[in-house]
């Protein structure tokens, strides 16, 4: 059990776009919900191979220091909790080193760069991490959106009746420009592109709301920009950067579409893209039942739409539910707890960081725990099934049942 009088020291490995979101999330995490029993949090360090970037991140978000390598975080005996927010291929070696050092590990999705590494991390969680009393978790941020969490609650409570169909899309446009630099996001195996980057969120949300996916079919992966110029230096996030005249091949997908069958028999159509013009971050999930439907559109994050069997059929129709204290996370989680004030990624990262603090401290403040490494490995198995469906001309591919992944 964690000593709740001793500060928990937090570090973030990675100072790019998502790394800064983690840095800010830890900073905000102790400002929300019931603080009873929660240890103080020390913002200890930001690590990045691009040291000036790490220094800027540490200064902006109030961390004690910046370092130029993740090994320095591993070797620091005063650090307790670490976010891993770097290229996917680095997740496994960093997580293994952190667990050996006795540190709690919170990893950005996807879990790893390859299925083999993902399995190894899930085995690490169930073996060495458990034996050492180390807490591990993965940040699937959109679970923490109050509207999305409420839609999941509608489904769990049977408010929509028996489910009949799920439709989901996650469209982004960061890969539309063919002159954009060839970063690690474009060089992994098939399935590590749009499907692992944004599709992992979509798969996680679909299972979060509707239960485990049993099989996928109709997998179709497309690479629209087949080569890109190599960068001349560091590239941060999806931003532009100086490039050379040398081109390199894009080895993974820009778009992916597939159908899914859940264990409860419900069917889904799911699609994702990193090359959808004009859609910087277009996530939508719609759930249909025999007595109702509900939908969340991330372009309007402060609301969800809902329709059900009203007593008078002449007044039925889709209505807009404005986020407020009656939704999950909102009450106690927003500085201004009044309906209509909305929210965004910053709050959701803070919610997941706070949930991880509660997990480490052994507290129950009503913040559901984060997905485990094993949960995130399951998402990777769904991604792998979509790839195999694509490679077999769209054939149906089974997904292991929960609990049988390893």
C-alpha cells in the first residue's frame, strides 16, 4: 500500500504533442474530485531526446527538471510514476526497464509497435509488475469524455433496448499533405498506421460501450501517399518540418474500414483515416437499439444526441443533451460545474491521470480505473484481425475472447 503522506513523484517520457497533454494532465489531476487520502504529487521531470523541447515542456507545466534520455528517468530513485509518450516501438523497452526499477507505468496508446511487443507487455503486467506491486495502465482518453461515458451507461442500463447496430468513424487529416515528413508514424508494419493510431481509440470505444468484439470482416486498408520526404531533424507531433530531397516509402495504411461482430451479436461498421481532408479530429460513435439511439460527435464535445420511445409518438425525435453535472466526470471534475461549459482533451487527460493516481494510492474516488496493458493488447489483437481480414480478401477473422489473449 502506498504511503499516502509521502509525495508521489511523476515524470513524463516524451515532450511532443501527446507528451504535453500528459504533463498537463498530471498537473491538473489533484485539482479535481475528492482529495481525501490522495498523496501530494511532485512534478519531477520531462524527458525527451530533443532536450530543448523537454526544457520548454518542463518550464511550461512546472516540472522540476528536463533530461535528454529516458534512461535518466529509469535511474532516478526519487521518481514513482512515469508516463510513456514516445514512438510506439519504444514502449516495450522503456516499460520493461521502468518495471524492473519498481516504477508505476502509464503508457499512451497503442500499447506497442508490434503484436509481439504488445503480448510481451501484457505478460510483463501479469508477471513481473504484479509481483513487484507495480501498477500499469494505458490511456484511452476518449473513455473519459462525460458524454461518451453517459452513452455507455445508457447501453449498460438497457435504455436503448436490445442493440441493433453500431457505427463509428475516426477521421483525421494530418497525412493529406504528401510533402509532410516521413516520421515513425508512417514506417511501421501494416496496421500500425491509421488503424493503430486513431483506429485504436475507435475500437476501444466500441468495446467500452458495447462489449467485446468477437470477429471482424471486410477489412480494407489503403495507402494513398506511398512515399514521403525524409526529415532533416526532429519532428514534433503532426507538425511541418524541414525535409530533404530524399524520399522514403510509407509502409503502413492511411485508411482502414471493416465490420465487426460483438459477442452479444450486435454488428458494427467502423472506419478510420489519417487522410480525410478538413477533418483534423473527427471522431463519432452512434449506437442504435430497438427502443432508442445515442451518438457522440467529438466536434461537439459538450453534448450528445439521444432519441427514444417517448409516450407521444408525435413529439419523438433526436434531442440534444447538454453536458452538465448529471453526466459522469463533470461533477467534481470541472472548475465551473454548470451545464453547458463543455470540455476537451485537457480535462480527459487529467481524468485518466487522476484515475491512475487513485489506482497507485489504492483509493476509490469513483474514477474508473484505466485500461490495463492486457486490455490494450486486446485492442491490438482486433487491429491484427482487421489486417488479416484485409490480407485474405475481406474474410471473417475471429478475435480471442477476453481472458484468453495470453
